[in-house]
């Protein structure tokens, strides 16, 4: 049985009718370990893998486990505990359905959901915002008045508000301008380290992964093709699919590999 703070995928196969996407992925996320980057070309299966880790896509074979239990089968209180302890933030997070909703009300709701999931804390909404580089003056702003980058940062603050054990991020800073992105990456990395949060960060942004992740895993052909420090994985790849990734990002690879 895995440790309580681990999320594991074992021999994971998943896909859709007539389409196989994942063909035997093994992955473990553990609180207290450095963030793991997930790199792969478009269509490699990153979104499917993250959906399976969240229990939102049932695998055709293999399993995803948290606290030794099948994530896809969690219900009721156990599901709430899982969603508070393991936070997922997609690049399309923070859909705005209520035009009157404010940043403060969104963060207060996250704190309430965290308490229902058994995670109590004394972090104020202002402190949540500070962790993602936003000032307290944003609290009364309605969500619909925020820029895309600001919405992404509120999404991160919402996830961090539960003091999660694990954090799974899908292209977390795509809408943030490049100048702010570097500063926010440093802040996010420091927060993750300070709180001892295990993290999986899926992104096409090689610079972001280099800043945040001591290790990356490259996903392709339905499996993990390589794993290790980014510079080593991209420096002299033997796999054709990794060579194509290198060719597609020559400036970033030259800078970091």
C-alpha cells in the first residue's frame, strides 16, 4: 500500500472508443518531493493522463491509487478528502458562471470546501493571493473583470488554499505575460517547497519546467519515454519523438539543455 501522501499510476492504459492514448504509464507523486515536470507534444496524452489521475477518466487497464484506494471509485466523504488533498488546476480553470462572483467569495468557498474535506487552516484570502503575486486589492474584484493571467493566478491561489499534499497543474501560466511568468514561477516554486507539496506540472513551456522541476518525464507513444533532469533528457536524446521536441524548441533547448 502506498504512503498516504502518494498518488500512483500503475501500468495505466486509457483511451477512447477506437483510440488508445496511454499504454502502460507508471508514475508516482509524493508529498515532500521536488516537482515533476510532464513534457510531451500536443496529442501525447497529457490531458488524458491528468484526467485519469483525477479519477475523471476511468482507465481500461491498470489503476490510479491514493491512500491505497482506487481514485475512480472514491465517493462521498472520501472523494471530498481526495479533492482537498490533491488539487488539480487545468489551463481552463475558473469558469465564471456568476457575474457577481468576486475573488474573495471564490477563495472563501475554496476554504469552506477544504474544511469539508478535513483540511483546516488559518490562511486568509489576502495571504492566498500573496502566494501568487496578487495584491489584497484584488479581493473585491468580480471574476469577470480579471485578465486571463489574473484568473489563472486566482485558480492557483484557490488550489493552494486547501494546503494540499499534492498539486497537479496543466499549463498553469499560459495566460500570464512572459515578464510576470518568471517572477510567478519563482514564487510558486518557493510556496510549493515551503509547504512540502508534491507537484506534477504538465506544460509545453520548457523554461517553466526548468525553473520549477528538478526532474521531468517525457510522455509519448502512450508511455513515459524518458525521465531525469531536463538538461540531461534533452541534451542528446535517442528517441525520435524527443528529438522532434528538441527540434520544435531550439532556442529553449539551447538555453537549458
